[in-house]
C-alpha cells in the first residue's frame, strides 16, 4: 500500500468523503489535491534537475577558477560590508 498522505492516498480518501463536505471545503480540497498531484510530478523533475546540476556545477566552478581573466560578470547580489 502507498503513502496515505501522498496524492493517491488522499484522493482515495477524498472520493469517500466528498459528498459529506460543505461546498467550500470540497472545492478547497479538490484544488489542493490538484496542486499536490502536480507537485508530486514537478518533484521527479527537481530530482532530475538536481542530478544534472550535481554534474555540471563542479565543472562550471572548475572552469571559472582555471580562467580568472575571463569577464564572468558582476554578482547579482554583491557582498555588503
């Protein structure tokens, strides 16, 4: 059995209870479940993106340190003393 607090578990619970919900609560739960479903999908993308960045970022840092004479640009958030 899956996680009862993941989308599928909560959607199953919602299907069993939704007829007893006040209209506003029903709509809020329905919309929240929609957001959760998408978040659980966007999470797989974040994991993939983090894996890619875990490979690329060290390469970028190494290239920058090997080429300090290049115009890397000013930081977006400069150091404030």
